[in-house]
């Protein structure tokens, strides 16, 4: 069974971070699994359902609708990444820089939103759904980041 938490139900107080394990991808780095624990149970990883409402538009407003959908999606992902980072950072004072997704995930978001627009143009009001799934937090000697997958859900 696939479970996803709607964006508006996400609460950072339900995010838990595991003990550090050795990162097998980056030498000398660490990896921390994340869990989401709510009253219904515990989920390994944090699957978030992001819904973007796009109003009906004609071809002249298509680019504007696309850009607004990208911005709205990016804002939500940035919020999620910052929230998870803040939970990870609690009690740590290591001075590592955190690179949140603004630069690293813009292309991924644009590709997913473009796929949504390719499948279903907003000729009528449309609600696009995306899945953001965070699996953990990684650290190296000087930085921290979030590992995640992001995809358009075409079966809506």
C-alpha cells in the first residue's frame, strides 16, 4: 500500500531522524534516515503529496501558468526541506552549510511540471499532484543536504 501525507497535513514535530550511519556514496560522509510518526503509524521516509491548483488558461497565459505552478511547487519543497533540516539540526552545532533545493531542484521541478502540462493542459481548472519523498539527510565534512525523489503523479 502506498501512503502519502498531504502537504497541508505535514507537521515537522512528527519528523524523526535516525542515528548517523556511514554514507556509502560519499567517503567520510554520513547518512541519517528520516521517519514520519503520526497517530496512524510510522513511515520510513517522508512521502508528501503536493497539490498545485492551476486555473484555466488559453495559450497566451500558458507560460505564466507554468511559471506560477513551478514557483508554487518550489516554495512547498523548500519549506519541506527547511523543516526537515531544522529537525536534523536540533542539538547539533557543527557549522556545516545547508544547501536547500532552490538551485539543486529547480530543473527537476520544471521537468515534472512540464510533464504535467504536457499530459493535461489547463484548459479548465486543473489540480496537478506531485510526490515529494524524502529518504534522509546526508552530511559531509562541510555541508548537509536532503535526499529525495520528486515526481508527477499522472494517475490522478
